[in-house]
């Protein structure tokens, strides 16, 4: 996390650069205390296949920038209309809707600029980098995060069966978690079998992460969460606790985490951070 924060600070212009308001808004959300799960998964996947994480760090940071853009836009009045995130006022509450939209747009756009900078491309095989840039774009786009958000918005107040709900969260949350792992592994030169195992881990951990989020929205501590609880129910959103109940949802998350850890059986101690993160998904309070 310290490495990711340090690199992000170096990559993002400070507020003395013109026009200062965009950098102030971007930094406000980017350095709001995020856990950096996605870039950490990226770096941990590289380590698990015997790679060196350092050259991959700028790409991992670009993934975090895309994630932060999605949070800024999710909080907007036209979407989830949230006032707080991570214990602070959301971007649009501080800077206005117009600048919040532009901050999100800038983070998404500049993420791809960072991944194609000469100093980044010089340290990574170009064929691998081209592949992961495409995969990241797909995971963030209409067959991934954006598409999942569309389905999530449209399902509010509707009756949804479990399988469509799984599809929503595989796209909305799971796609960017999966591609974080695949990015680290591909850039580190993973062969087919390790990449398939890490992808299996990613698919399961991504869904478990969303189920855990749904549970926290029902019974989490709003002080630890840094935002209100019960907002999903108030907006009529379809969630795993609403559909399955709390205990069944918790059991499903536990089952997915066990499956994710089992997917790492071919790896040695270099994959221990990934095993720890899988357990953390169930234990986290925020």
C-alpha cells in the first residue's frame, strides 16, 4: 500500500499545476484512504508467478485510478447519491457535480496515458503490455464494470433471480478484481496454467468481495465504513442479503473464499499474500 500510495503521489500533478481545481479534486478522492486492494492484488499476482513487482507498479496504480473514477461517479446524485465515502464528504459534495464528473473522467483517461508512457513501456515487454491494456479496457467497459453498473441501476426495485444478480456483480465488481490479478501475472510472464489458476481465484474472490460489501451495508459499523448503512435497501437495490438472507449470503461468501484459496494450491509461499487477502475479504469491517 505504501508503494502504491507513493507511486500515485508521484504520478498525479499537485495542486500548484494549472488548472489546479482538477488536480485538487482528483487528489481528494484518490488519497481518501482507500485500501488499494486492486493494485495490491496485481502486484501479489506478479510475485506469485515469480515476477518482479516494481516494473508493474505504474500499471497497478492505473488500475486504482480507474477504480477511483468509478467511485466518484457512483456517488453522484444521478447514481447512488451518496454524501459520504471513507468518512469524508463525497467529491460532488465538495467540488460540485461538474468537477466531480470531470475528475472521474480525468482519472479514467489518464490511467491509459500512464500505462503507455515511454518510461513504463520501456520496462515491460510490449506484447504483454498491449494485452493487459486491452483486458483492462474490457474489464472497465460495457462488458465489465460499466455494463454491470447499468444492470445494477436498472434492477433497482425489481425482482431479480440469483443468477442475474451474480452476473451484475461479476461485471460491476468482479471484472476489475479479476483483471488486476491477470495484469500482474501476464506482465510477470505467467504461463497458461498459473494464469488460469489465478483467474479462477480472481473470479471467486471478486464475487466474495461484493457479497461481503452487501452484508456490511446491512450490518456494518458506519463509523468504520465511513458511510451510512442501509443505503442499498433504501434505494431498492437488489443485493445478496435481500435475495438470500444474511446467513446464506455469508455462507456463500465463505464458500467462494475457500474455493479461491484452493485455486492457489499449485503455488508456493510466494502466493501467501493472495491467501491472506482471501481471508481478509471475510474478516474486513470496512
